């Protein structure tokens, strides 16, 4: 069994064409293809693409209507022994 990793571009028709020389001829082979779309850093996902429901942030941000929240006193920071 041999493994080959390639980066290819899918055509505008949505079809990926692979031409892979394997060094054998006139034999049957079993092939498994696993693909994962690559994203460039400039491609920003929408909140829906990230799994959030539409309008979630508009409904939730600033939605607290109770008493103002206050952080309790945190006390003194303990000194810890350095391990390295």
C-alpha cells in the first residue's frame, strides 16, 4: 500500500481531476480518496458557517436586564513554587 498526498484545485465545474502515475500497468488497484477543502486566511466564515444560529449575537449581546453584575474581591494571589 502506498500513500500520496497532493494539493489540487477543483475546477469551476466542481470536478477534481487526478492524474497519478503509480508505476504499474495493466493491474487493478483499490483507491481511497479523502478530501478536505483548504481555506485561505482571508476567507472569513460567517457566524452561521461557524455553527451559530442566525441572529444569535444580535439577541444575546447586551441582553442582561437584571441587577448590574459585580466581581467579588479576589483576595491575595498565592506565591507558587517554580517547577522549572
